[in-house]
C-alpha cells in the first residue's frame, strides 16, 4: 500500500518509532543515544537506494496479489534521512560511505529484486545473532510442544543434514539431544533447548571487518562456519515445517487482507475515519506531498495491535444483523 509513497518495512519502521514517533519527546521519539540507535540499524541504507522493480503490478483486484512478489527492501525510509544522518554524523567520510554500501540481495541462492546493505555495527551483530538463535530455538520448542512437528520430520530435515554436511562438534550429541527434545517430560525438553542455546552462544567469535576506522564498525560478532550451518538448518526447518504450513499462512493472508482494506478505507476518507490526533496530523500535512499524508496513515495502521486491527476491521466491514 506504500509502494508509491516511500515504501514500508518493519526494521525501517522500528527506527522511525525510536527516533520520531514514540511520544517521550516532542520531536525526537525516545531520544536515544547514537550508539543505541546504531545497534538497531540492521540495514543502514535508504529505501530509494535499494528498492528494485517489482515483478507484477496491482490491478483493481490488488488484494489477490502474491505477497512473495512484494517483499520490501530492508532499509530506512527516505523521509527519516535526518535521523540516520544524525546517527552517522560522528563517523569519518570513509566509514559513512562504506557502512552505506549495498549489493543485490541473494534469496535462497538466487538474486532478488532489491539490493541489501552489507555491514552492521558491533552491537547490531550481537543483537542479530541473539534474534536468530531465539527465532530458531524457541520457535522450535513451541512447535514441538504444540505437536506441529514430528520426530520423523526433525530427523529427516535436521539430524540427517547435520550429520551429512558437517563434522558434528564434540559438544553436540545430536541423537541424545533429539530424544530429549521430543521427550514427554517437560524438564528434559527445557534442558535440550538450553543445550542448543548454549551451543550457539559459546560458539560466537569477535572478528575484524576490514576498511573501517570506528571500532564499533570494525568488529562484528559471528558464529564459526560449523555452528552457522547448524543454525541455518534449524531456521530452515522452522520456516518449512511451521511458518509455511497452510494453516499458518492462511492466518497471515487474512491479516494482509485486513491491513490492505483498512489502508484503503482510511486513504479514501481520512477526515471521516481517522481518530482525532491522527486526523490533525493528516490535515496539517495537506499542503505537503501526498507521500507525507500516506505515511501518517501508514504510521497509524502499523502501530495497531493485531486485536485492535481485527476489531476495527469488523466494525467497518462486517454487516450487523
């Protein structure tokens, strides 16, 4: 819905919330330090720098478009350039230029349509590793507890690839771990999850990134190749066996329809449907570009909880008998 108005992406919106939208200050969001914000910059490039050509265009039945064809570029919105420039201001010209480099993104080994930033700060590299470990390990635990995945699937998709592709680290007995993961006793499952987390955390190294002057950019936390491979196998298992299951994709599809229809409704008659505070900001932006007004609507919808969005959708579109 923001395709012609500066785009939308979750990481970029996080940066916008921290620097502008959270009402802890009048104009500077949470008013965080440069280092705190640098740690959140997973993709320190502008939308216009990395966005590519989407393979299809919405028609009058835009709600039926393939979501996979509309994956957004990982970036900061151009409208938030002032905030990003402030964060990077103390860096040398060389560091700013290098930190903002991007290459064509690779998705599952194939070239994507967007470019992607190449570098992250030291703090951000730690945060991203923590995120990846939590994503793969704890989503796996939830899937096992809910019965979404089976031991046979685990053995086929995880145990066998680990044994085939890497020389298993001496600290990982994958067969013993598997038995505990799928054991009926909860404490044994928790123990196995703890083992997995410990396996990855203790395999993290600090590596030097060539070309940077600033130490916060010149070093990153990274897993060694062996443990990185194990983590990627776990992430792929969770994605293929849990996230891509039709019942979960159905829920995501429904959410996408709700978001698009709410966006269309607010954009069609903002003076009538927007709440007072948001309406006031929208009216103040009437003399500016259309992109500014659309960004205000975007901020409002993206700030909704799932529950609030669903209730609002039903109040607007569900017939009352």
